[in-house]
């Protein structure tokens, strides 16, 4: 399997948040969606059992990102966030909010969409 960075990006012009607060909000939304997915999977293990595979690692890594944003240690730019390998391996039906992770990752890679004034 090729690294996430080498994969063709599904949309090279993903809209990015303009402020750190907007970026933090995206990360918080992703955490909420992960929590909802976990609750649904625990309720209906027969149809959503596959969703549980990797969810603990995904949640841990997204929460680490959130912590680094809170304490100011996050640095934008560079490679894909580690959790993108987990995200891209999941089927869209299992992880229907992949777009949130792609926005978070694209913003991490390219920085905030700050407009020149």
C-alpha cells in the first residue's frame, strides 16, 4: 500500500478554515463524529462492527491533535497527519465524515486560509 502522501488527493482544493478557532471547531466536530460512530457501533455491532476497527487509534490521534492546538505546540505544514492512513483505509459507508478529516489534514499541510489584506 502506498503512503497517504503519495496517494492521489481526492480534491486538491479543499476549503480550509481561516482562523485557529475555526480549525479547532473542525477538530472538535471530528471528535464528536468519532464518539457518535462509537456509540452507534456499540449499539449495532452486527452492521457497524467494522467501524470499531481502528477507532481507538483514530480517536487517540485526533485528541492528541486537539491537545496540541490547545497548548500551542501544533505546527502547520509538512506531511499528512498520522491518522489519515486510518481514515483513507475506511470505506465511506463506515466513515461517512471523511471530508472533515480531509479538511483538517489539508489545513494542517497548507496552513490556515488567511487572506491578504
